C-alpha cells in the first residue's frame, strides 16, 4: 500500500523533553498534532478561514475576501495523505455544500491561487473526487479577469464579482509583485490540463514572454513590475518575501513538464547563477546566507521565507549544468545549516521571521518586529528535501527538534498559535492558527519521516503551499499514469 507510513522510530539520543522522546513513532505524533489542529478548528471556527486558538473563535484574513473555508481547503490533501478518512469526508462535504466563489469581495490572486486552487487540484488528483476538479476550474475562471492589463501581467488584488483588479497601494509605483504573478504557473497549467481550456496555460506562458523581453539588472529579477508599462519598479531583489516562489516555480515548471519545459529550466539555472554571484555570501563565522539586493547594495538579512531555498537548490541539483550537481546539493545543505542555526540561537528553538549578518551578529533577529514565528514551514520544507535527496540523519534530528519546540511553545488548548518573540523565555502567543500550518508545516514533517515512496518526487511536484501536483508525463498525461 503506497500510503504505509513510518514503521520506524527514529534513532535519537535519549531526551528528557516532556512530550516526545526517542520511543515515539513519529507518524503517531504528527497524526496527533494534525488532529489537535483540525479538531479545534472544527470546534471553534468551522467554515471560517482560520482559527484563533486562544480566543477559541474564527479568524478572517482579508487575503481571501469573503471566500470562506481556507483551513478546510488547505488541509484536504494533508488529511488524505495521513489517512484521516472521517475528517477528509467531512471536509469534502463542506466543500460540496458550502464552498462559494460568488462573493462580492476583493481577494489576493496569489493567496487564493496557492491555497484554494492548489488545495482543490491536489485533493482531486489524490482522491479522484470530481467535486474538487469542478470547484478548481470554477475558481480558476473567476481569477482570469486579473490578467486584463496592458501587458497581461496580472493584478495582485481582484474583485471576483466585478472583475476589477488593482495592485497593493504600497508596491513600488503601482507594480505587481514577482512572487505573486510568478506563482501561478503550476496551478494554471493543471487547470488547462483538467478543463481542456488552453486559456489558463496561455496566461502564464505570456508572463514568461514579458519577463524574457526585459533586461535583467545583473541577471537578477527585481521584485516589482508595472503591469501597465511592462517596466521594472524599484530594483529590489529578494529570494525571500516578494521574490521567493517565482524561482521555485521556474524549477518546478520544468520538473512538472517531465523535463520538457526547456524555457523554465534555462530561466531557473540562469537565475541561480546570478543569485550565487550577487546575493549568496558567507559570514565570518562560516554560515552561508542569501542577502537582499537594493539597487546594487546588499542588505545582509535573510527571511524565514528565504529558507525554502535550501530545498529548492537540492531539488534542482540533478539537472544543474556543467557538472554542478554536487555544488547545488552542497549549497542546499549550507542554507539548511544556516536556517537551523537561526532556530538554535533562539530561546524557544523556533526561528524568527528574519535574521541578520551584520554588526557582529550572525543568524539572529536584531529588530523587535522580526522576532516572531507564525508556524511557518520553510525550514522544515528544506529539511524534508535535504533528507529525501541525501538521507543524512541530521535532517530528521533537526526536524524533531522543531516538533519538540512546536509542542512546547505553540500548542495551546485550542490548537496551535504563533509566537511574538522567540528570544523570550515566556510565550506571548499571537492567537492565529495559520491554514498553512496544516497544509505545509505538518505535511512536510510527516513527509520528512515517511518512506520515500509516499508522494515520490519522480511523480509529484509540490506547489508553494505544499499541495502535490502530478508530473505531466509525456507519454500519458492521465491520472492513473501519474499515480503509479
């Protein structure tokens, strides 16, 4: 059975920690964590977007407008993979009866795509339940007016009733954001594949056309692009927030195409070359980090979001040009180590939102507004990729440390909460259980300790919200082939 999980207990040194020790079967622990997060969401916030686990009520983010049920849709595939059949069934029934896109509201095109479209597509490919395919395509159609701009670069925000779009008011000169319009490709290719309508794939291929025509400063992609003029905004470059998943999707577009998308491949490896030259640096203490670039000047800061890049470099190592496979794996391992240090150097052993390498400081947050942890998955994501691609046991060891910290500091009676300051000895909870905690953080932990044949990389590619999408094999694009 391809869903058999974890017969092993992990070889860890004996620990005194209160909840977990080396005798626990990790699968059992992650099932309990998922159940705790899900049951409390169900009890206190069912049908709403997210849970406030301390106040024990619903939390609504303006990212989803009036669309409801973000946690349900985001968690579908995790419930399925963990074989939580009852919970999956109740989630599916909610989607059938209550998931409604006919709302007069402005949504984030990016967030709705990665969480809702991605979650529905994944649930369809795993379970074969037609309702998920139907809802995914329906939502995809609602997002199409976002592309009605002079260049076809989509707006960040869209009123899905009126079809009117606009950009974030804070974004440089009315620009769209690289990570937002660059993180539609995987889902939209699958929407075309499942609907037979080529328009979805055409929209995302056009984005590439626009990018390829533009001059890139030093081969780098700035975070801002004006959808009317087709010109870059401020020359800020980041592999963290505002940039991150654009690069991830170039690589994954190539992998998802069964390595036929040569354009995506070339764009990815060219970008990595520029990133290595201009952004990757080594601290005096020997930690490799990815700095941010502001008009040619480096800011020696790395965001928690940037920590996904360790896994990305490792995942892309196999196709690296000029015998650079080993180099890319090594780069992934170095980023993983730096991100582990960012966790290890806090009181709570959970990483801050951003950490710095300046003024004698290494891998530590120096500003109060960067010391929080909101249940983010990126570091665990990198551990999972590094484990699958190297089988070095330290990645499971590091993942287990994160589990212990989550259980000790983030678990509360009503679910799991983020933390306001990971350097403090006393928890101050932010009172939000993010939908991505169920979709990503718990799924990546589960996969980190699972056998490699659960969602094997040769058949599946994960979207940036950890929703698995099948590789579209050349010989046979159908579902059975993809799920062999």
